[in-house]
C-alpha cells in the first residue's frame, strides 16, 4: 500500500464517512465537486504528514505534530468522544482490531 493509499483510507474512515461532514454533504450543504476537492486536499496533506512520520526520528515527528496542533487544534478534545470507529462501510472494525490484538 502506498502512503497515498494509506492516506486515502484513513481520510475515508476518519473524515469522510460516519461524521458530521458526511451529514452536511448528504443534506446538500456541500456538493459533490466541493466534497471531492476537500477530500483530495485532506488526503494530500495527510500523505505529507505520513511521509514526515516515516522520515523523521520519533521525537522530531512528535514535536512537529505538537507544533501543527498548537494554533488550530489546541482547544479540541483529546479523548475519544465516540469510542473510536465502531463501524465502517458495514464492517465491524472493533472486531477486526480486537482480533489482531490477541
């Protein structure tokens, strides 16, 4: 799997599907072209971050991630409010994760 494919999958799971953004899209507040543009931008940005993650020492990457969040995400919740991804495209993700942990 390429980093872009990984980014696309993460964005689909965490941003595109099962979120309030998808509700806006379904309601027509965001049309198909706008949604596609937004998802391409998010995937491109995430691909860059994944490249940094793979290319930097963990401490440097951690500092970079912290710096990225200081100005825009400093008041966001840091604990899961949903319990994580419980389902995605009809797949029980929690069962897959639990199965791989044993």
